């Protein structure tokens, strides 16, 4: 199932153009990006790459793989936004290539389309450029799926057909699946093993159940198909390989923290998040993720009705695409259904399902170009209209958003011209029966729209700099300065850590602790949420004053920076020249 050179080159170029331009332009957005990056910064300063900490406290929300990626990025690009995001972008490019390779099992022409769909989805542009564990989880779970297909595929006379009925994964292939799942566990925990195993197991059972040679009573068929699926998948080998990769770090961090990290991570941030909403992240079990997928897969979601219909007909017809569509359906279900039932819901939770959705979308586009029908053609005209409407909504909505968060960025509404123009051109080519060119226009529209949104949108909205601007003059003029924070957003910890000795920001537990900090570190700076500024000011020496203030994005929390009056002023702040 080797990917031809030309699709691989096309997918790589498209993904790179979406994910890499101006990667370090926007500041790190609160709260996830700077929390992860600040934890990595603390590892860099202390030399302890084992135990994650944030602001001097144990960080139990995520395993350490994302921090190791940041450290590698810092070594390549410097301790900055590009270094924090580089690993995510490169892994996401790899995910797009794996998606294209997987789609080759769905038939001629599907590979390149699936890779391009994956590369130009809105959520790929957002999460693939973020300093979070999501990109690593997406890459390694997709790698597990790819290793499974490589091990399970049996070439038929046409060189394309493959089945899993009588075949069994070799120990080597099952071990490859397990190793990928183990790395996914280091990215985000047990979901990196449990959900891929559920998706692959469901597919193996479906294949065994559908074996035309299976007969007997319902009970015998059920028992036989489950037994065949178990033997074919080799789940014990997969689990053993995954644990061999992930358990050394889990065991080491458990020992170092006397069980505190493991206890909090599993009980609170896995079981607790599933059982109940946390941090206000909740939603409808039936509507939340369908809406997320419609938005996250834009602009390809304009044809999701047709994609789902094509996938269902491919499965029912037992065509050459049947096995691949079954696999895509099982993989998507394994990620979507559990998180629909979860108490805590976030858009990124289901991103590992996107490669399966991209496979189905790529197969549909390839089939529409080769074998159009009157019904499909009619619905595609509706899809072009939806694309134009989305462009109009973008042209109107972007100025409203930027006016709220960052005045001067209203020109971003011009990006809406791209989908409107793309819809007009695609409609015209479709009407002329040049479907290949119409589909290529669709892809170019997706590339241009998402690429422009990601390259210039966040940087424009975040042009004020937030915490980055707050500490820029201190970093440039004062050199290393001890920094403490109280109730400040996570971005203050990262950007303050770039200035602080040892790259560590001291977290104050109460406003009054600022006095002890300054006594121990003369000349130190304190960053505080503006709501508590007067309480912190009362604890500081008389010669301390407000150096600057800024607003974090997207939380819109005002933050105040205190320092000695002799320290270089970052900006004139007439309303807060002194806290006294």
C-alpha cells in the first residue's frame, strides 16, 4: 500500500502551507497552549524531564510527551512560540500523509483527495498549529491504524482488494500497532490505547461476522465471530507492546511523586472528566459533536450528506471500497460515541476521528469525478451554494469578531471572498461537466481559505501581544529578573518564565505573599490579575509601582505588572502610574 510519489508530494505541500506559515506569529493563547509550554519551560530550566510542573506545582492534567516535543522544538527554533508549536505542525503533516496512505485502500484516486481533505479542514489548521497534546495523539493513533492496515491487508488479483476474514495480524504487526498506541498514551493517557483498540476490535468483529462462509445459529455465529476477531487482532500483544512503551515513564513519575500524579491524572482528569463536566466544558450528547464536526471539517462539510450516503452505499454494495469504509466507520465510531456520552466535551477530543472522515470524503470526491449520478450532481450544486453562503458569513462575521478582540483587523473579512469566488468557479466548471476541475477548485478554495485564516487571522487578532508584550521590554532591557505571579493567566507564567532565572515563575498563594517574595528577591517583578491588584499593591514596598498592564486572549483578563520604580517602563499607563 505504498503511496505514489505525486500524491505524497501534493499532500505534503498543501499541509505544510496550511500549518507552517507564520507559526510563531500569534502569542500563545490561554489557557492550554501556555500551560503546556510553561511546563516545558520549567523542565528546560530544572533539567528534570520526568515530572511535569506548572508554576512550581505538580501538573497532573497531561503526560509528558507534549513537553518533550516542546523541548525538541526549543532546541531547533528557540524558546518561543515557533519552538512550542513546531512539533505539533510536523506531526500533523505526518498525520495527513498517513491518512492519504490509508485511503489508498479505498480505491483509485482516493489517496490524494483524502490527504488534502485532512490537511485543509478548519480544525486541522487550528489544532495542528497548537502547542497541545492533540497533534501527537492524532498522529500516533493514526499511525496505529496505518500499522493495522499494513499488517491486515491481503492483496487480491487487482493488487488493491484486501480483507481481514481469514488473515491474522502477525506478532510483529500487532506489536507495531501497540507501540504506536503506547506513544499515544504518553501523549494523552489511556484513550490512546482503549479507543484505538475499540475501533479495530469492532472492525475485526464486523469482518468476521460478515464472512459469507459463517453459518449456524445466532449464538454460534456471535461466538465464532468474536473468537475470530480476538485471534486475528491479537489484542494481548497490542496491549503488551503499548505498556512496554508507556509504562516506564508512568512508573517513574508515580514513584517520584509518591503516587500523587497517577492518582490525580486517572481519577480526576480521566474518570472525573468522563463522569461530569469540568471547567464549564459541557454540551448536548446528541448535538454537540455533530455541530463540532460540521464546523471542524469546513469547507468539506458542505457535502457531508453525500459523503455519508456514498459510504453507506459502498458498505451495502460490498464493493472494492467496502472494507475500507467499514474500517473508517468503526474508527470514527470508536472516538465519537464515547465522547458523546462523556460529561466533559471539547472539540479537540474527537480530532483523531478526522482521518477516517477524510478517507470517506476523499473516496466520495474520487467517485463523484469518475461516476457521477443525477442525484449527486444535484446535491453538489446545493453544496456550491452552501460554500458561497459560508463565504458571505465569514466576510460579515470576521469584522465583528476582530472588532471585539482586536480593533484594526476588520480587513480579515476579505478572506470570505475566497470561498465565494471558489463556489462560483466550481459551479461553472461543474455546469460544464468538468468535474475534476470543479473538485480541484474545491480543494484550492479549502487550501486558500484555511491557509489564510491560520497564517494571518490569529496573528492579527493577537497583535496587541498580551502577556508577550507585557514582558518584552523586561526581557530586552533588564535581563533575568525574578518573577512571581498571583491569579495570573497561564500565558503570564510562560512569558514571565522566559525572563525569570531558571525559567521558573513563583506562584503566590495569597496577595500578602508578595511582600516575602520581594524581601527575598529585591528587584523582582510581580504579575497579578487586575482584580487583585490593590491587595497585592498593599503588600509591596513603597517604591514598587505599576510598570504596565495588558489583556490576555481569548479570556480578556486584564493583568498588571508591578516592579521597582527604577525599572524600565514598558509603556505609559496614565491611569495606573502608581498603586498608592
